[in-house]
């Protein structure tokens, strides 16, 4: 097929390569504009743009440029923008989405599945509509979320499963067919904010232990920020926030610290941090 491809982060690069390897012609790649690095004049191209250039594919930063290139279909993977109706009227599109729709429509489906404690998620090939991830489903595959799996690890597995699923849909004899309507109650996966990643030690330990799995979970110690990179929920009880060995007591149970990152320093084992910081009896993390 003659395609256009819309994507931005590294997550979208394997599906682009899979389409090329399957023999599809990519007439145009659309991605976000280059970003400035620091305070200088240097800019960084998105991972998809870098991959497209390496493949010798034309690149644009304007979605409207897909109109008139003769594409039979557009493929969207982690593009980060809604496609407007006048574009979809010219080029029908499918989206590779990393959840089991209609659960977790939106920007952060992998992170929200982990934070919610979901046991199962998946990947869908869906029709792109004007609404946010409302289109019908061409194909899906369920994936069990592993205990302690991080968002990056889960996303990598979903990409590995999703790229061939996308290729299979495009290879159907007679075309991709008609999608099946989404079934179930929608939930929405808004972007994760820094405020959500603060560890509130009054909450249950199981909930708190999921936060480091999405990245940049934080608390404070002696007035300075401390990132919690890896942690596990453990049984027991104590005053919320109090440090007891490598365990920080929560509202229900405790959180055993495994790896942390003190402000301005590299990631270290929690035991090494504790040996250096030497928390006093009864000393707390957080406000």
C-alpha cells in the first residue's frame, strides 16, 4: 500500500520499520517539529524523523501535507495530535494504540494501566476518528502486565506485539475491512503530572509502590527532593512516612526502597543512600 506515517517518539520507530520491511511504500512521514536543546541554537529531531531520514523518506511537520500525496491509508503511532476531519476526509487512517479500548483512551494508556493496578492491557489497531480514540477496532491482542513491570518495559512489549499486528491488518486480502465498535465503559488516560508522582505516605503501600514503575516518583528528605526509582510493597505497620531500615511506612503497609536518586546525584541502591544519609529514629520522608 501507499501510506503516510504519523508518529513522534522512539515507540513509533519499530512500526515504521515493520511497514517498510513488509513492502509498503511510505510517501510521507509527519512528526513534531524539531526541539531546541538547552539555551543554544542546536535542535533535536524526533526519533521518528531521525529514522525516516535514515530510510530516505520525505518528512514534514504539518499534518495537512498528507493531503494530495496519493496515500491509500495513514498510519498513526504515538503522534500526540488529533487529526482534523478535513484530513481524514482525504486520507483514512488507522492508529496503533497501546491499551484495550475503550479502556484508557488518551495520551498515557500504559502509565494509567499500571497506576490503576490493571492485570491485563493490550494493543489495538483502530480506526482514526475526530474524537479521542473513539474509532472501531480492526484487531487487538491482550497482554498480561507482569508484577513490578515498568511502563518502559511494558511499552516495549506492546510495541513488539503491535508492529506485526499492524502489518497483519494491512495485509488482509481485499483490504482491512470494517472495524468492530468499541464495547465497554470508556476510561481516560490523561498525561501524568509531576504532582501525581509525589508519594503521599498516607496512601496504601500497594498504590505507592506502583508510582516508581511509571518513572520520576518523588518525595522529600530533609527538605530536598528524593526520587524513588524502584520499590516494593511490604507488610507491616508504622507511622506514615517514617523510615524504618529500608522501609517507609504508609497508610496501609510499607514501601521497601530498592533504588533511589538524591537530588543532584546519580541513582544508587537504597541501602547505600541510607548508610550515607543516616536517618534518625522516627525521621520521615515527605512533608
